[in-house]
C-alpha cells in the first residue's frame, strides 16, 4: 500500500450538489497542483512504468488537443513550458510526446484524464490515463458508453443516466463544470481498481474533484479527476 495524504479537503467541498449535479468552473481551473503533487507524481510514474497496460489507453487525436490545452495552463501552476519539454514544480523534466499525449499528461498532471466521444446517442470512453481508479478498471470500461460504465452503480438509474447524458451533451467550450464526491475508505492507496475492505475500519476519506470540459476541435468531452485522501 502506498499512502499519500493531503492535509485537508478543499474548502468548497461541501457546497457541491449530489450526482449528477455540477457547478460552473473557471475556464482555467480544471487542473490543480496541491501539496501532494511530488509524491503523487512519483507514484503515477511508477504505475505508468510498471502497469502501463492497465492505467493507460491512448487516444492520439483528442489526447493531443487536451495536452495542448493543458500546456497553456501549466505556467500559471508553477511549471516552465518549453517547445519540447516541461519543468514541473517538483523539478522533473518531462518530454512532450505528441504521439503519446495521454502518457505525457500522466507525467505532468495530478489529474486522471478520461476522454469521452459521442457515438450514436451516448458518450463513449475512448481514451484515458487512469492511475488512481476508485474501484474500477480501465480495461473493463474502455470503449463502453456512459450507461455501461456506470452499470454496477445501484443509484445510477435511467433517470440519472438521462441527466448525465444531457450534461455531457450540454457542456460548452470554455465553460467547464465541476463536482465532488466523498467516500470513506479502509485503505489510503490511490490505486484501487478493486475495492479493499478491512471490517468496519474506515479511517480515510477519499474525495474526487471532477471537472468536465469540451474540446473545440474534436468536440470530445474531457473528464478529469483530482484525487484527495485525508485521514479522519
């Protein structure tokens, strides 16, 4: 188990409505850097090296667009962006590989990044870098629509499915949305493709700041996940 804890959840946490409710997000606020950046990024690098087949599924076209959008924001978050590389806040140098854009983002951002593209009536997961899953496996969800992705979730009924699809249809370029969830966990490990249980002991709160944004050129919808874990 790899334990990486933040000091606290963000102050705005309790203001978020429940699934699938969202709030407006500033256009440049879908990426963040917090005090756990260096430790989380070291873990992400390890996972991308050792478990690439389970945490990464490239989508070069839409992935390249989201990488370009991210590169515009990084200087405001403490990064130094050059033509072919980025110096990160923890002083790592990351090469910009536009042939593997999601892998590159996996080494730059704390956020996991999922790309959803419209196929027929639903958005389908067509690419992702998912180092810190919360009880789901990328291999089980890739190339599946929203309803298929959420099939094991009891509260994800037909009504919520329709509302979430309308949300993905309606998000506009330059006007991202965000929400939080919050669950108690027995294990602080960020990489949890399978739920771990330890009797009734749940000393950690795991929370995801989730942002939804639309890309201009590809019209793909990007779902970002910034994971916080704190001890109660």
